[in-house]
C-alpha cells in the first residue's frame, strides 16, 4: 500500500508539472494569436484591452477545460488496468 501511495504522489507531481506547462504554453499561444490578429487587421483602440478581453474569453473556453485531460486520461487508464487485472 505504501508503494501505491508513493506512486500516486509522484504521478500527481509529474502530472501537475505537465498540466501547468501545457496551460502556460496554451495561454501564451492564445496571447500571440490575439496580438497577431490585432496587428493584421489594423484594429483601433487599446491593444492591451483587446488581448485581455480575448484571454478572459479563453479562460472559459473548451480548450482550456480539455487540458484537464492531463489528469483524467492517465488516472482513468491506471484505474482501468487495476480493475482489469484484479477482476477479470
């Protein structure tokens, strides 16, 4: 049981690092896309406010929620493997 707890803690640490890295990368890509859109379309007004509004919209987007799959997929796969090996 102690080995399983150690594995779980290490897995959560690794998955958290992956999640944070992926989340920051995705947000940076969205920021770059918004800035590029501003420059290409020649919009008028405050560029910083445009980017901030776009990032607020991104925070509630499906793409941001899908990044949580970093936790769900590996833990679900491990749970399925444990179930399959013990009860089949």
